[in-house]
C-alpha cells in the first residue's frame, strides 16, 4: 500500500488581500507539518497580491499557482483548487487570515489517529482587532449534533444567533470524501452562503466527525470583505442557498429529521433579508421582488407556514405584528389557492 506523500492540501483563493496576504502565507509556509501542498488561486487581483503570491512561490516549491482568466469569486476559485489537490486532507484559508504554526500538524495527527472525515477546531474571529471566540465546549458532538446545530443556525443559543459550524476555515476535511461524493462550493456569483452550504453537504456524507477544542485558526473580519458586502445578502441569492440545502436534505431523505430546525433558520434568515432590503438597500422594489420569489418556492412557503404558529413565543408587541405581517405576505397567495 502506497503512502500519500502529501498529507494536507491548503487552498487559498486570492483577490485583493493587501498587506495581510504576507502574514497569511507566512503562517502557511512555516507550518510544522512539512508534507503539504499550497494551492494559491489568483482571482484576478488588482492590488499586487499576485506579485506577493508569485514571490512566495519562487521561494517554496510546495506552492502551486492557479490564475483565473476572469474573476470567479471565492466559490469557483476554491473548486479549482479542489480539482488538482492531492493531499489526504483539505484545509481552506481566506487570503487575509492566519493560523497557529502547528495547526495542520495537530489537526492532521488527530484526524488520522481517529480516521476522521471532518475534524473541527474552535472557531475564532478577529473583528476590529478584538478576538471573538465561539466556544463549542458543551460536550463532544457527533455528526448528527453538528449537522443539526448548523441547520438550525444556532437560533436557540442567545450567544450565537448563527451556528459556529458555518465556518470552514477551522475544519480539516478528508479529500476522498469530498471527491467521491462530488462535493463542491456553489458559485458565489449566484448563490450564498457558500460555507453554510458546503458544510451541510459534507456533513450529509461524513461518517466520522470530531472536535479539537483549541484555537488554531483566526478568521479576520473586515467591513469590505465578501461576507459584509450588501450584494452577498441579496434576498434571491441567499434564498437560492436555502433552496439548495432543502433539495439536498430531500435527496438524502433527511428533511423529515431536520425540518423543524432547518425551516426555523430559513424563516429567520428570510425575515432578516426582508428587513435588510428596506433598512440598508432602501429598496421597496427589491422588497417585493423578494416576496414574489419567496411565494414561488414551495419550501419557503412551507417553512413560513410551519413557523407562523411560533411567532407568539418569540416576539411581542409591535415586532410580533410586523413579523406576522411579513409571514402573511409570503403565504397569503398560497393560502388563497387552498381556499
């Protein structure tokens, strides 16, 4: 039996990372685990990030440079990296993040020792220079518990209104699991949120999942990053992400198991998106465009119908009236067809 000489493939899409790219790449090339390959996907940067990446490649033979002929955004850029990766495990990095120098060694050794499909370290974010930990210390979680927490979005956890299992950067994935099941990132020019979808799909296929309760990867949040871009949160684009997961759960015969959790999260996100179109985009046209789109999709209407009975438990006063009105706008057409 041959031994794979590449233990981990690190895939890094690069756009305009600025000076933060140097720190990112420094913490990759200096990993204590040496048997790695580093795949840098240049997504048509315009700030000189490509020069920095190529300079690193000249100094380290483990670096592979892929250059997009057009801007593909982060989802398709990661997919290009997955296609050529040879490592036993995969690790994804954003171009402005950094990690502990022994991260890959610790995670790889644990993943191999326990024959894991996915190993999750503590999710940590750096926002405005301040460290934000999302400690998952409420007992070890198996695949079912992780998937359920991800799908429900952490809505019943006051400290975490979104699931900390949405992050991909603090996770190590077995490459064979991803390749054999053709798991890919969605095209983020059309559908979001890509990390939420990717982890949901991986967890549908993973057999052995575990956690390493250490802070190893630091995800830097910037006001100009994709996740903070208003276009990233457009109602239709994000709705397509939830529809994608609904179809996935139906295909895997898992929807009945996770429906209550997933549909609750779906509704909360869609209500947030409706508020966002008014508060941030100031667009009544976009608001009703979203409403029309929601009405056309069976899973969204079904989720809103399931959720309407719980509004009284979560909201009071004026907010309850507003939420009920939004729910009515989404399901009224469907109800009129039933009558």
